[in-house]
C-alpha cells in the first residue's frame, strides 16, 4: 500500500494530467485550470471529482477523445473519485469564483475568468431554481438502482450538496466570493447559523461519508433527505 506521505496532491495530479493533455492537443491547448475542491482543500476522497477546464483554440474532436482516453488511462487523480474535463474557447470569460482555481498549464488569463459578486448570486439562484427537477430525477435513479449503481448514485447526490449549500448561504451573505471559496467546515458553520437543524444534518452527512465501511444506501438516503430539506428551507426564506 502506498504511504500517504507519497500520495500525489490533487493540484499536482492535475498538473501532470494537463501535461498529458497538451501532448495530445499540442498548441491548440492554450491553458488549463484545476478548480473546485482540489483547490479549496476540502476534496472528499472517493467522492469528489478532479475538475479540469481546458481553454482551446479549436473544438476537441472525436479523434482527440480517443487519443485522450489512451493518454489519460491510469492517471493518478490525487484521491479524487473521477476526472471531469470541460473545454472552453481560448477567449477568456468569467467562469470561476475567486480563489477556487489554479492554472496548471499555460500562462492563464488572470482576473478575466473570475466571476464577480453579482454573477455568483445569479449562479446560485439559477442552481436553486433547477435543483428540484434534478433531485426528482436523482431520487428515482437511486430508488431504481441496484448493485454497483449505488456508489455512482451516491457520488451524484454528494456533488449536489456543495453548490446547494453555497447558493443558500450566498443568498443571505454580503460576501459571495468568500462563500464560494469556503470549505466544508466554514460552510457547515454558516449554514448552522442560518438554520441549526440543517447545519446539524449537514455535519451528520459529512461524518457518515467519512466512515470506514460506510453503508452507501444509508449515506445516500441521508444526503437525499438533506437536499430535500435544503430545498424546502430555501422556499420559505
């Protein structure tokens, strides 16, 4: 078993992966940024994705997909459960909250890609508007899932948590930039300040996810109930 001291950090893993992608795309890849929990420091091992955004001069083709599949096979993800790639035009536009991303290839675009407070509030409101529909589908998928599907469905539900908590806190906060860059401890504390019951439920879900030998069905049920309670709590605010 690999010693934890030798484990690759998520940002370093992203830098290595970006280099492999550059070998495939060549000078079409202008820059790459890792973002999300790999940068904010609260990546949930075995659940969180390693998110990497590619800024490219031309669309990524099917041939590129095949070559990338081969190049990235077996990549160390730094403790993340999966690698998530997205591509954007090389012309920069706001797409990241402040302090939630790091350039791992190319010179980057500075503040041109940073969302301002108004954009963060709008993004949170849009997420909360779409969430009930997402949860309706997620709940049915989980109810019908069997066997190995359980872990995949649990991961999907967990990915809904952070944007939901952030959006709810942002609606009541005068500092959206801080909220969107905060990790789980700060988010749990701030949610508890708004609603002690929801804060305690979030703390319980995070503790359950960290349990050795965790019961995935129990964890998914807790997460689904919490998300439903967050939706209901937001409606009456």
